[in-house]
C-alpha cells in the first residue's frame, strides 16, 4: 500500500477513486482548489517519466455547489454515471445522474477460442503497433478482450494458449470521424487432436482441388508459417459409399494434392505428411457439432451401422461430415535440433530474444498501469 502523496491527497477528504484503462484516475475531494463546493470531481494523469500527477477539476455540469462523487464509466467510453446531492433531479438526497461526452473512439475487440470448440480464457494476446505499442493482454472468461486503438496505426496481434497453435491477425486503423469497433477472431488449432480444414473441395470423384479451396489452403499456409516448428499429417477421408480400396486410393491422392499446394506455396516438404484414410476413420462427434445438428450426440461415431439407422436427410449430413480434410500436429520441434540431437545455437538465441521481448512487453504494460 502506498500513499499517493500531496499531488493527490489534501488536508480534506479524497474519496471514491475510479481508474480507467487509459491511465486516468478519477476521484472526489473537498480539499482542493478550484472547487464549486462540497465534494467535487477531479481527473488525474500521472507522467510515467517524472512520476508527477496532473490534476484537473471537472467543469459544470459535472460539478455543482453540492457534493458530486462516485463516478463510474461504461467500459472504454466517455459516458457513465455519478452521484450528487444537488437540488436538481427530483426528490431525495443523493441521486444518480448519467453523463456522456462526445468522442471518436476506436477499439479492437477480439475473441480467442479453440477452432471448432469453445472459448479459451487461459489465452494471452500480444499486441504490437508501429507507434510503439507493445502489450500483453489477458482475456476474459468468455475468451474476449477489448483495447483502445489509435488512428493511422498498423497493429499485429498474436494469440497464444498452452496446448494450441498460435494465430496472428493484423489491423490497420483509419482516420475515422465516427466511433468504430474492430472485431478480430482467433480460432486456435489444437495440438493434441485432429483439426478440420474447412472448405477444401475436390472435383467430383477426383483428387483435383477446386478454385473454391484456395482461401482455406492459404489460411493453412499462413498458420504453418506462423508456427514454423511444427510438422503435420495432412489427412483426407471419404464416406463409406464406394469400393473400400478405391476410396483409400482416392483419399491418398487428395491428401497429396493438398500437400502439393502447400509446398508450392513455400512450406518445406519435410514438414508435411500426406495420409489417405479412405473410410477407415469415421468422424467422432464433438460437443460443438451437436449445436448445429441436434440429432447427433457427443462422442457418436459415424459408422456404417450408425448412419444406416438415420433418416435419408440425416444420412446425407453424416456422409458430408465423414468426407473431410484434417491435419494433426506430429512434432513441435522441427528445425530446433541438429543431426546429433543438440539444440541449434541460432534457435537458442532466437528463444532468448523472444523471452527478452516478452519481458519487455510485461515491463511496458506494468509501466502503463
């Protein structure tokens, strides 16, 4: 515990402090000047270099000749509520008043969650801007975070969580004259279970990728570039209709088509393993999937016997779920060790640099608090 000193405290009463994410401290005092009488509202900002506080008296109508106190804000916005015993506002003594101040506020709101799953409240998000911003953000219990951003700045966000791959997003803020909230999504692929690659399409009864697959495969390429120390198995699956041996060969060629696309776009071939499973590994239903298809239950396995008991419409859905392209992480140490099993010096230096950067981010955030 630390007394904030004479720049904040007086011989009178300093009460009802409220701290905003911007670093502003609001409080009420009956011992400062200027004052309109009784408890008045004040705003204080600390100079992070000198450590000195600058205190500003809020003007009327925020302050009155009565007591004005207990200010609170709605998240990052310049609007909220405070209490006052001024004579206006109806009967009673202490009354609650609302206020708002014109603003042009840009914020970013992000959501971090498991791909095809639920929120990840243990995640951390690193936020770096070309204006010098360097922050480490925790997320709320619903996997979300919100942070103010400045106009005309390029930001990079990296979401991380133990047991999951990293996901990176970029944001450029414009010179807007209206309030705006930018929304970013961070679906983190799991390291421990197969991850569905959505929207990968093949020509009918062939292994050729369609043009509609490019966006999904480019996202997969980006993810592999953002996680350079992983290797993956790229798996293709068929439904049970058709000849078993034929389905196995078709799925193998389709997996190889995806691997070919990735290598042509810069991913090292020794990071990729193509594997066709045909119809031998039916889909296992997860909890998230039951929200879309209520007739399914968690941990159901879409086998031939299971599907044949469903209605024709439900059978088609099950067949579509079984026809899929997935990847699973095989290793997380690619490129870290030499042929003798020793950690490469350059990789060790990179790790030290990363740890130093994280320490600097933590220190910068502590200084901003």
